[in-house]
C-alpha cells in the first residue's frame, strides 16, 4: 500500500493546498494531511479549527485522513510507518526552503523520509495562507482563494478583533 504524508501549517487551508491534496490523493492509496502544532503561538486558527477545515474540505476523499503533529516530522513519519512526504512548489522562490527541508529530513531520518514535490496548479501559484489572512483582515475578497466556510471563519476571526 502506497502511503504519504502532506505536512503543513494550513493556517488556514487554501485552494492551493486543496489542489495538492486532491492530486496526491490520486497517486497514493492513503494520504495523511498532518497539521503542525506550531510551537510559536502566532497561528490565527487553533489546531482543532485547522483540522476541522481540512476534514470538511476532504470529506469526499475516502483515502485522505487528517491528523496533527508536534515536534519533528521525521518522528511523526516513523511512528506512522510513512516514508514519503508531499509538498507543493508554487514558484522558484519556494524551492530553496523546500530543498533545505527535504534534505534535512533525509539526513535526520537516515534516508527513511523522502519528499516529493508537486507544482501547484497555475491558477493557485500566487496563493498563500499569509496573503489570504492579510486580505481578509482588510475586508478584501478572498472568495477565489478559499472555500466559503473558510472565508466565513476568517471573517469571524477578524470581526471579533
Ligand atoms: O505550511 P508550512 O508552514 O510551510 O509547513 C512547514 C512544515 C510543517 C512542513 C515544517 O515546518 C515542518 O515539518 N515542521 C516540523 C519540524 C521539523 O520536522 N522540521 C524539519 C527540520 S528543520
């Protein structure tokens, strides 16, 4: 059985993340989307909220599971018998960081955890969770960036501030 983990902060999930999830779910028998419990407490959404959003977004994908982890990805992967991580590349600017992350994970895991990269579909190549949060914080239109239930949660967050 081919299994993979797609780790990330997902604060919040965007259509760019969903694109990577859908495409990698077709390549693997099981895909675990793993939300990082950020050590720095600067995430807008709690882990529980981020997990719920991902569960809603993937409810039609039976081979996708949503989980969370803290600490090193290689430890989570080893505990779950996972040897492949999936990451999205939007542009060349992502490459340096992603290469460093994947090489570090290979080194730390003695080669047990490899990373494969999917290039984000062009229509989402400009999207990031940070820009979505910034646009939402100023009341801008994010309907092309995130599903409506994420948009609603973002509006709630910024109205209550
Ligand atoms: O969505 P993001 O924030 O780009 O995802 C980054 C993530 C979660 C994949 C990365 O920060 C991560 O795996 N963090 C866990 C700690 C770890 O294993 N670091 C790798 C060695 S530097």
